[in-house]
C-alpha cells in the first residue's frame, strides 16, 4: 500500500485533483467529507460541537449550520483550536478504518486540507501539494464560491502559508492556470505514484 497525503490551500483546486486521482484508480479518503459525516445529527461529534459552541450553531432541523460555525471559528484562533480538537480525532479514526479496508496493493490518497498545519506529513509515504498563488486563491473564492473578500482572506489566513505547504511537498501540482492545464499534471503524478507503489511492492 502506498499512503499519499494530498493537500493545498483553500481555493487551490485540491478537490479537482482528488477527483481526477480517484478516477485513475486511487482509493480516496476525503477528510472534508469525513468531517461532515462525524458531525451529522445523532453523532457524538455533533453533541460535542453543540456543547462547545451552543445550540446557535444548529439549523432549525437540527443539522450543523456550517456557515454560522465558520463565522465563529475562522476569526478566533482559540475557538478554531477547540473545534479542531473535537473533529480531528474523529476524522483520524474514520480515515484509519477506510484505509484498513483498502487492498494491500492500493494507492490510498488522503485528502487532508490541514495536513501542513497539523504536522501530518510524516504519516505518509509522500505528500502531494496542489499549489496556487494567494491572489489566485482569493479570486476563485470570491468569484466562484461567492465569498466576501474579508471572509476569504480570513479563511486563507487561518491556514498554513504557501511556503509552509511547499516545504513538506514531495510532489507539487501547479494549479495557477486554467483547468485544462491541470489534468496532464495530475496524470503525470498518478504515473509517478504507480511507479512508486510498484517499487515498494517489489521491495517487500
């Protein structure tokens, strides 16, 4: 099994890269998706979030009001730390379950937005960073996701810097350009991962 950490700043295009890698045959473990699952109604995770932040973070139907919670934590480092302390252990446990279910020859890609921030790079055989300039991230967040500029800047500021992410990268995918320039790079990365997985298997 080849364990790959995939990360990138908000708006860098990591989700598109993970979608392409899954299409090539990677087993994708999506931390964002798991983070949503572990705070669904009726879960211990949601109960812990409500205990920490109050019932105002719930919608009328009892689900987590993500925009409301985001507005609370992304402007307050202490509150963000509290939220991460609740969610991250649950995400790690579920990720381990999904990885264990993959076959021994699988290439398992862990899509982890906060890989750099949480010092997780050593947990993987290699790290792939999807890179984009901060101005590109900002433009995508405001134009494509409809975020207000101050909210987009706050979310970017809550993450690692571009330099910090690149410092932990084994492979870098440059996604500063148009979408059509992305796919050939991802295919090349997949070929590299395939070769590394074969070499690791031959060495066992």
